[in-house]
C-alpha cells in the first residue's frame, strides 16, 4: 500500500516541490496517513485528498486532507460568522 496526496480536481498526485504527476508510481509515498496529513497541514494543502493506494485500485481509500489533519486545523471552506446579540 502507498500513502499519496492527490488533487481531487486534476486527479494528479504530489511528486515533490511544486511538481505533480498523473502516475501514482512517481508520486511521493508517505510513511503513513498521519505523515501525509501533517504535510498537507504544513504546506497549505488541506483541500487535497490523502489516498491509500492498493495494488488493486478498487480497494483504494480517499479521504479529505482537512479531515485527517491534526486537531485545530479548519476545513478549507469554513467561514466564521459573527452574529449580533
């Protein structure tokens, strides 16, 4: 199993500094999903997906990076509203 970061709009995978690839074999393979989530959080990539990629694609698991990020990280599209009393 590989742990990858994928752009859900382009379906490309993170390769290295500012490089993306459509080939999962060339993508950066993280040690575990926690490391991938931490990387997304630290590099402002919370709108990406973390993919657990298996040899048989039908077993792949996709999760939003914001959902796996360390606590205290907000969802990218979250808007804070202030209401008057």
